[in-house]
């Protein structure tokens, strides 16, 4: 009987460890611990991955709109595209406006975050509060019609929202190259990888 109890306790411990290991697949970061990023630091990081003034657009005291008509007024913005990735830096007059942009992207990512209408395979992290939030995705989302690789970082800290994500991916071999580029960029600003 004692052997059976020891065996049962051992199996329970192994199961707890394996469930704990599964939880490690969900990435967690403390946004408050991240340094604030300035527009100049963002541009320096773009240069680290080989982009120059011809590859990015910098705006100040302007606004931008999404196809659905949602408009955001920004203090400064830097948009950049490489061959395989996209990088956005948006600074707002206040935290509330930055939070509204984060909420807009939360809605766009909602199917992937909740596995609604398809299945996400990989690691992901998500959290938000009154003045910060993040979405980290490293994997693939597949539904009935399509397959999409993700290596996305979206971070809202105070009045700044930053994004780096895969775009213009045409083959599986490009995913690895694009991920390395985003890693180099995130290392340059000191932010976590997906």
C-alpha cells in the first residue's frame, strides 16, 4: 500500500510539473520594468537592422486613420517596413489615447488570442491594465481558409505604443530570416522577444 501511495504521489508531482511546464508557454513580461523608448532610440534600432531614412516615415503632431474610419491623433510616429517586417512607434499626448490604440489592436488580435475560428500553435502572452499592456505571439494561426505565421510584439507603456511584426512573408524560409531581424531590432531597444 505504501508503494502505491508513493507511486501516486510521484505521478501527481510529475503531472504538476508538466502542467507548470505548459504554463511556461504563455509569455509574461512586466511592462513597468521596460525602459521608455524615444523616437530617436527607435530610429537608431531601425538603423541596426539596415534601414535608413528612405525606409521609414517620421511624423509629428499628426493623425492617422484605419480603413474602418478610426482616427488617432499622435504627437510623433515612426513607421518602417523592411522586406519582411513592419515596425511602428506611436507617441500620444496622453496615456488614454495610447490605450485606445492598444485596445484597437487587441480587437484585431482577438481571434488569435482566444483561438476563435482557428487554432494558434506556439507561445503567446497577453495582459493589460490602466496604463500599459502587451501582446506577444510566436507561432502559427490556422483556420479553414489560411495559415499565418506570427512573430509579433505589441507593447503599450504610458503614452507610447510600439509594434514589430512579420509582414510580406511569402515562404516558410522567410519566417526564420524575419524573426532574426525582429530579434536584432528588439535587442537594440532592450525589449523582450515574442
